[in-house]
C-alpha cells in the first residue's frame, strides 16, 4: 500500500499492527497535525494488486480527502475610520474599511456599541471574506454620537477568532448631517 499525503509519499510501512500484501481487513493511518505545517493537504491511498508498484494499470485509488491545518487566529485592520476620530457625514452613513488576513479565512462582523450590526455572511461555513483584500461595511447613524464603540471581528473556517486590539476595537465620534 502506498499512501500519498500532499507531496510526500510514504511506502511499505506497517499500519495497525502487522499487515502484509495479502492480509485483509481495515487499517487506519493517524496523522498528528502538530507535525504538519499550516496549509491545505490532500490525502488518498493507492493500492496495487501486484508486487510491482510500478504497474499503474492495476492500481486502485481511494477517494481523496482534503483538510486544512490551521493554528493561527485571523487578523483584521480597520483603515477607516481611525480610532479617536470624528466622522462628519452629510448622508448619515459611515463606511468602515477593513482588511482581514488568514490562510483559512471565513467571515467577519461589525459590532457597534457591543451589538452585531453587519456580517459578511449569513452564518454559513463558506468563506465570505477574502484574506488580504479591502472590504467595507456601511452603517447608518440617525443622529450625532459621541464615543461610538467599534469592534470588527473575523472567524476562520477552523473556528479561530480575531483577538481584541487597538486595530479592531476602538471608539470614534459621528456628526450626522
């Protein structure tokens, strides 16, 4: 049995006790994610009914499985408005420009005064925010607001969330026109 994982090939090894080429039964291969670098991997098994592993014509490939090793929390930087600034808006709309970064990006949400006001998705597991790309949320303010608390958070597809720091958690003022 030959196992191919990513670009590394492991051949002729013992799995789940001793197995020979003519032994039947299931076997399990366990990988320790801590030993792998972050990123996407594809794994599949190739089995041969021959003692000649080069006899590709008799090879049977399993269905491939793709998985991602992710240990890093996403990061997000808000580039507009700035912490401590006063935004004057004739339309009562404030645009929040933000750039999330993560290898396994999921979704982001804008929180105003401790409440979620906008999301980049409707809570799906598909990514709706692109890493390294400028995104925008627009929020309407009906009147002047002093000390508006902003928190922009992102979650990746592994369930890891942004931490709270000055780049994504601050206050600013709104003067509505």
